[in-house]
C-alpha cells in the first residue's frame, strides 16, 4: 500500500497559530491607525474652526464702523447699513448672529475673553483678546480696531 503525503496535526496547529498571530498584529495595527486618524481629524477640525472664527471676526472688524460690548456679547455696528452683527460669547461655543443673515456657530471651546475700551467710560472696543481651547492646546487670538476721527465723531456720546 502506498503512503499518502499529508500534514500532521502538529503542523496544522502551528500554521494556524502563526496565522492567528499575523492576523492579530494586523488587527492591532489597523485599529491603531484608525485611532490616530480620528485624533488628527478632530485636531484638524478644531484648527479649521479657529481659523474660520478669526476670519469672520476680522471681516466684521473691516466692514463695520463700531464695536461695542454688552456683558458677554460683542456687537458690530455701522452707520452705512442698518444691520448689526453680534457674537455671543456665553456658554461653551461662540455664536455669530446677524440681522441680515443666518446664525453661525463656531464649535470651539473658549477659555476666556477680554475687551479693551477706547475710553474708560465708553463701551467702544478697540482691542479684544479671545482665548480658545483646541484639543488640549490653547490658541490666543488678538484683534485690533483702529478708529478714524470721523468714526469717533459719529459714535454717539464719544465726543462729549
């Protein structure tokens, strides 16, 4: 009788063990890659939100004549058009609302803010610092508003 060449049970067990180890390593590497991707995606979204917030505030500074504050609101006004824009700095997120368009919500947590006034008895803001928290990193944004003498004369109660 002829003997058939085949694998023994030990050889099959060893090959299954090696295959299981390779699959386990591949599984671990895959999930490690996925967690790194999610972390980078979250950080990228937070950086993008902070850049959008910076761009929106800077565009409003350039467009509007006056910036005033009222407790936790930052209000942009102009003499050329009747619409106003206000930033709500209460709560965890920053909400930009305009009387002429829809609301924008910036999903980035703020650590704090500080407004600097042109005069002590005026609520006219000429500088603002906003501190944001972007995934364990702090981002500080500073904005300056330079008023012309014509704008200051147009602001009610400033030239007294």
